[in-house]
C-alpha cells in the first residue's frame, strides 16, 4: 500500500488543527458541525462504559441534549453516531502524531514515536481499542472503519515522513508505508497488550521511553543510507 493509496491529509494538517473564523456563508454549517462533534464527544464515554449494544438513543439524549429527530437527521441513527465516535477517537490519535519536528533524523523520529505512544496509551484510547476488538465480529462495518481511520491513517502519516527523507536521499528506497508499519508496531506491542490484558505495569513511563529509544535506533540502523 502506497502513501497515496491511503488518502490521508498531508503532514501540516496533522500537526494540529488551527482555528479558522468561518465566513458568514459558512457560519451555519460550521455551527452544525460543532454540534455534531459535541454530541459524538459526549456519546463516546457511554459506548466505552456500556458497550455498543447497551447504549440507546435516549441515553445519548440524556447526556447530550437534543432529540431523537436530531440524532436521526445528523447521524441516521445509533450506528451512524457510533461511526462518528470511531472517527473522532481515531482523529485524536492521528492528529497527535508530530511529523513536522525539526532536528536530526533521530530527534525527529523520537518525537514521532513519543507523540504517537503518548496518545495511544491514554486510558480513553485503550478502552476504545478494547471496545473495537470486542465488537469486531458482530459489527464488522465499524471494525473496518476503525482500521481505516485509525491504524491505516497513522501508518500513512508516518509513511509521509519516511517518503520525504527518501526523496532527500537519507533513507533507503523501500515501501514507505511498510516501513511505517514496522516502526509504529515496534512501539506499542508490549505496552498496549499489557494495558488491554490488565497488566498496566507493562506501560510504565520508563519502559515506554526505553522502547521508543530502541525502536528509533533499530529503525534508523536498518533504514539510513550508508
């Protein structure tokens, strides 16, 4: 899979959202988007706590306000609302990845590693990951959406950084997406599984820092052009 195939926004779009004052003609649409985002944000803890099947539209209205008509107009129902939550949670991770840091290759890659792991190992994202694994069989559409919006997008963002340094002749000419998969997977395996299997000591800060340090050295040791 190439970087282009993944169709994710470019690096600057993932360095952080900038607040833009909408033009008057866009004000209504922007307000509606903000309200939809707010409902999805408030619904997320319900899904994380109770699971998809045990959350009703009435539960969402109780915490977010509005009406059933609002939910159905904006999301098409509970499934559409949950899909909006999936996208929102995945964006929380991908937008946190910092591929625009300056410095040496080692410094840049270390910043990428820490920014990625710091978000992936937060309790809400870990609980979200656990939920997606648990409902993958019964709700495959949501599982596929999570994989595209989460892991695939994260891999593609880091692949952009790799491709940039391949073009300037600093990294070897291998598939940048595949290299990104290998790097990010080195970072989270032990620590994420530790949390998901109720072994949080596996994700202690010192251990995570050591993993990032070693993963960066291993990656650059195999990928920097001699």
